[in-house]
């Protein structure tokens, strides 16, 4: 049974790769399973044996793009740097990834917007992972007494909500950050200040 699963997992990855290529060529609204199957040199029926619908394929493609291209920078293990500055740099870096995707990967970014608007499992997992990654920075700051001791999950959720305009594709898409009244750096600094031991 193990040998049967390995080819299936490999074929699933191939479908996701072909779906990504098709999305970049035609866009999410104009691509169909026949296009994906053609890129694979397979029949649509063989694709449907792995994914039950086009929606399932798109969800997998969106999840792959979110994980590999738009992930929040991880907290460096073993480092003794300033937690607040590290969190600010990571948040700003993540925002730049989102802007680059919006400007350079328009078809894939459109797919991510659809995932956000439809609350697809891939986007919900992305939000959960983002909050967990932010929580690692907050936990590190609490351990060094830089951030006030509090429930890490709640603090991470509040932080992500306060900088939502920097990471949610539905908000990033229509308005470049340069048109906003305040800069991304100012917004991040304000959000991080709320985590400190002595907020001012």
C-alpha cells in the first residue's frame, strides 16, 4: 500500500504544479481541468481521480502558493536579538512579499484573493499559520520580559488584526501602500508598541 500512495502523492504534486502553470497562463477564471490535464499529458478523468473538483484543485494550488511564496518569516532559533525589532522586520518583510505577489504574480494573486473571499481551507490554514508564527515572536518577547505577559494566542490574534491591511490580499489588492495615510512601518510600530511591557 505504501508504494501505491507514493505515486499518488507525486501525481498530486504534478497536478498542483500544472494548475499553477495554467493559472499563470490563463488566470483562475479562464482555466479548466482540461487545460491542467493537457499540461500534464493526461486525461481529465485521471485528474479527477486525485481531486474531486476544480475547486479542490484551486484550493490546493492556492495553499501551495501561500505556503511557498507568502509565508511569514520564521523566528530565528537561538538568536538573542530584540524581539520587537525582529517582529517588526518580519512583518514588514511579509508585507513586501504580498506587494511583490500583487504586482508580479497577478494571476496567482487573483487566486489568493478568491481563496480569501471564499474562506477556502487553504486561506483559513494560512491565517492560522500566520497567527502561530507571530505568536512565536510574542512568546520570545514575553520570555525576555520585553513584552507584557499575556495569552500568546490572543495577543497574536490582536496583532494580526491590527496590521490586517498589510497581509490580507482583499485589502492589499486595490490600494498600494504608498496611497495610505500612514506608512506600513508606522502601523507596525504602533502594533508592536501594544505588546511591550510598558506601553506608552
